[in-house]
């Protein structure tokens, strides 16, 4: 039984620290994947509109588990939209606004939203990850479907804040560490693994026919779920412990090296 689905996280996994990948090498691999009937899925906490920009030639052919599972798209068709109830959205915002050390990005289907009053550094960072981004005076009257929140915070405060948020709003949203000075608040039970599960059901693919790659706390569920799971060389120990295997560094094409082994049916992918 061979691999029928390959799913990759982006930042710190498929992409180098310079937010690039070897397009020529990957596109050659992708042609082989198509010939072998292997699905390719991008599974990321990032915005759908940002993710498709990395794959301009094939975005209409592949699938995306975007916003940490909040929005699942296959070949341009919506498969799933998570939706945070309006009352829960406002309860979370009200709590977050009591924490001046946190900068808030509300992630919706039409756009992401952040406050005009935040400094330029946050706006520049947000623009990298959110190709649709609106600056608003407040979060009160936005008409959108919301999947998650992205919280910008100094890296050294993350463990403490994650615990505090879990205590304060853990029954509404789950705080996960994405790496790089960021916490995502996700809808309980809506994460990358649930997004992949929906695609697997759509395509008739079992867990033992899936290979996934990740480096962050928001990858843990899909690493545990997949039959072949790879933590990157640069992953933290909690992520490594959730995976079955290790891949090389994101800066040395670690994912592409393993994809080569999959395509050649080398160990551990021998039939």
C-alpha cells in the first residue's frame, strides 16, 4: 500500500526561512505525483489567499487546509468552512483587548482584520502572511465568517500567555503555538488533522496512505494522525515526539528529500 496523499506545513517546513522553495525541483516531483495518483495538500495556519500565491500554476489542482483547518479547499471548491459564533467572537475579542501585550489579527473568509492603532512593524509582518488584510478602528461591526485569531506576542511570553488563555477562554477557542512569536486561537476540534480527514474521506484515503510534514505546535494533531509523519530538523521536542520520523532542515529542502524517497518507494515507503 503506497502513499496517496502528501501534506505539508509551510513556514519552517516546506518553505525556507526566506519564504522560498526550490520550485523547479518541486514541480518535477509534482508531475510524478500526478502520474502516480498522489494528492498534494498544503496544510497551514496561514490565509488561503497567501497560500495560493506560492503555487500559482497548480493552485486550481491541489488542496489547501488553510487557517489551521478553518477553511478547506480542494481544486478551487470549498470543502469546509469553520465558523465561530458571533457571541464567541466578541467574547474572545473583549478578553484579548484587556491584554495590551497582544496584537490581534482576526481571520475571516473575506479578509483578515487588525487594528489601525497597531505599530508599523505589526502591519508589515501581517502583510506578509495575509494577502487580504483590512485595518479597522475596532472589531465590532465586521460582517464575515471567522475561523481563528492570530496573536502577535514576544516569543518569551508565549508559554505563560498560552496557559493563561487556555484558562480564560479555553472553552471557546484553543491557543496553539505556531512558532515565530505567534499564537493561533482555533475553534475546538477544528485543526489540520480534521481538515485532512475531510479530504481523505472525499478521496477514499486511509491514514496509513498519508505522509505529513510539520514543525510547530499546530501540526501535532496531523502528525499523530498520519501513518507517515515527519518532524523537521528544526522542530521543537514536543513536535518531534508527536511524529514517527525526522526530515532534514527546512533550509536544506528536507521535505523534498523525503518526497523523492516516496516517489522511489524507498524505506520506509516500500510496498
